[in-house]
C-alpha cells in the first residue's frame, strides 16, 4: 500500500466503527442525509466498540462476523470492486466478477477486523458538506482526532433507490489518497502480468495467508 500501514489500520478502525450499526427504526434510511448518517454512525459505534471487551481482547471470529454483517450492508461493494479492478472488470466473465468480488470482500473484511483493535480514544470532527438536495453522489469530509496528528478521512457516497434505499459508501479517502484508486494501481499490474485469473489467484492466496495468521 502507498499509505503507512500503522496509520492506515488506525483509520480503517474508524471506518469499521462507521459501518457497524443498524439504522434507527424511527428514521427511514432513504430520508437520512449522508453527513448525518456518517456522524450518527461514528458516535454510536465508536462508543459501542470501546465498551466491547471481547473485541478489544482480540476475538477475531466475533469481529469478522460483526464486520461482515454490519459494515458491508452500508457499502456498494459491487461498485467498489468494479472500480478497483478498472477496465479489466468489463473483460471479466460473470463468474470471474463474482470471484473477484468475493475475494476482495474477504480481503477488506479481514483488514477491517484486524483494525478494530486500534480503536481507543478517537473522535470524529465533521467538516461542512457542499452538496445540493438533489445530488445523488456526495463527498462527506471528516477528521479523525485522537493521539498524535489528526487524520483526514473522507467518503464518497451514492444515493441508491429501491430495496435498501439510502446512502452507500463506495470509496474512502485516507490521508489524501482514495483507497479504490490505490487498489486499482496494484490490481492493474497483476492483470497486465497474469490476467484476471492471476489477480483472483493472488487475492485468494493473500486471503489464505491472512486466515493462517488469524
């Protein structure tokens, strides 16, 4: 990765916190503004993680289940995977696309789960959002404050219609670098060298190695 690994993990821990919650039954997801969503999730879930002794003690099975069930519903994961793969996504067969999405999801879930242990005294400062009421895509800018320097953490969200309507995250800006673009650069090198199947194999091997490490 381009980013310093320790700082990236600390930021991803906050990302996990932003996704790991359920919507209030008194507020429809499609009616909640993007910045209000990010702010509410930040406050509610950072508090919950700090109070969870099992996750802080390193119960990875519990953490992975939490990430998979709570975070991913708040992410447009197909769009994130397609954007990370780049032009190669259109060349992939439906089966290859499914495998890419599955392996990329596993990679991120384990990355996020490992980052949860980094959550300590972080707080979130919201920055003004520049968007019109009719906008379907927005950027929500935040600043993670805790020990050490503050960290820029921004989100690209899109308004989704139909079942599960509401704002969905599809990209993250960590310290001035958009995460999807960072992965795209890495994936492009692997696709150029070994094709789509080579990228799938590389992701699968990385996931197996991560699983062995626990």
